[in-house]
C-alpha cells in the first residue's frame, strides 16, 4: 500500500492575482522613484536597489521551490525502499 502525495495546484485566479500584484507593486515603486524630488544619482541608486530586490526575490523563491522538490523526491525514494522491504518480508518463514 503506497500513499500518494496530494498534488498542490494553484488556480488561474490566484496565479493572475499574484502576477497582477507583483506588476502593480513594481510599477508603483518605479513611478514613486521616478518622481522623487532628489538628484538623478539618488534616483538611479534607488532604481538599482529595486532591481536588486526583485532579482534576489526570484532567486530565493527558486531556491525554496528546489529544496521542497528535492525533499519530496528523497521522501518518495525512502517510501519505495520501505515498501520493498515490507513486500519481501515473510513473517512465517523459518531460517
């Protein structure tokens, strides 16, 4: 008897909400930086900071996803080994 992990699926509405929220937040912050009453050097620094935060967020999300997938694979391999041991075990066999 094997247990199958529940497959997590995201709905289209949730995906669309996440994409729109991300796009809106980056656009709003970009517009805010563009209209700051500061010199162009400060505005450029803030823009570079925004890009750095966005790219590091994507990298972190990918690392978390990869670690989660790796743990799921290890768990399935361990479960397969246990299933094989239980299938081969005969409690009534005399050695």
